[in-house]
């Protein structure tokens, strides 16, 4: 499964997965990809505007059965609103977290590559432009704004990086639901507050493009190891060849 795969290849793979006669008469594709058009701002030209409705049309034509495409940041909410999910595409760690919460079995079948050809992302630890810190090890005693626990690049990965550098991580970390809220909160703190925030590498262009931050407001002092990014999951209840 850990292979670079283009969007076209994903469509072909998905078509083969759902080509069996015992598949449901209709399929629901839940999109949780933060770079999809309905879940991202169009503030950076040509970026974060993935159009999954085209995938839905392709599958529908290929399979000869209805394919419903829905967008939601939460799989649990999507299931409440739209019923069972047959395909889910989103951040790997977020989807896995929601699957455990819902006690659902789905199998990862492919990862989508980005414009850079990569199937991974990283977490970026940032400070304000005039902050004295220049490296992760300089963050001892700092107030650090993490992301949700289900986002590996903003939680588990940066915590591991900080610990490796000898920086203590609070037992109950301060968390923010989105990169934009963490960045905004960091900039709003009093100038004398020693603080840093963690954002996703893919979100950096969007923060500037949306006006959440101005170019140069924040500096990167650390980058986590790579973690899986956008992954396609298929319901374990469906027949696969």
C-alpha cells in the first residue's frame, strides 16, 4: 500500500476494487482531504482545490452504479448525515482515529501524491519573527500550541521531536483545532510570552494566502519526521479482488 500513486491511478484502482457483483447498488465516497475544494480556501491559485466530484463521476460511469460524493471533516458526522461510507479519503491518522471511534473496519488501499510528488507531510514548529529561539532545543520552558491528537503531524510527531531535543512536553498539551487558530493564537499572545505553535506543512501557504498571517510573521525552528498524508480507505465489508 505504501506506494506513490497518482489521482488517475487511484481512480483505476478504485474501479477494480468495486467491480464485483456483490458490491452495494450505490456507493458513498466520503472526502476528508483538507486540500479538497470544499474543505479549503481558494486563496492560493492552483493549490488546495482537489475536485473529488470528478472521481465520483468516473467511478459512476465505470461501475454503472450511483456514487455519492460527500465532504466532511469528521467521518462520524458524515455517517450520521449520509449513512455508511464505502470509500474514505483523508489524512491517514485522522481517518484511522475516526474508524476506531466508530468501531469500523476499513483497509488502506492507496496514498495520493501531492504536487511535489510526495505522499507524506510534516509538522512545522513555528515562533514569531522576533522570538529568540532558532532551534527546537531553544524551546525549553516555552508554551507550545499543538494540534489535535488525531493529527500525527501536529501532535505525536512534534512531541517526539521536542523530547529528542530535551524539551519537556506537558502531560495535558494545549491544543487548537486548526493550523489557522493556532497561528492566530500565537500572534495574539503578549510579546514577552515565550511561545511556539505547530502547523501542518501543507497549511503553510494557505495561512499567508488567507491573510491569517502575513509573510514573515512566523519562523520555522523545527520540522518533524515525515508522516503519511492523504490515504484512501475501502470498507472491509466490500469484496476486493
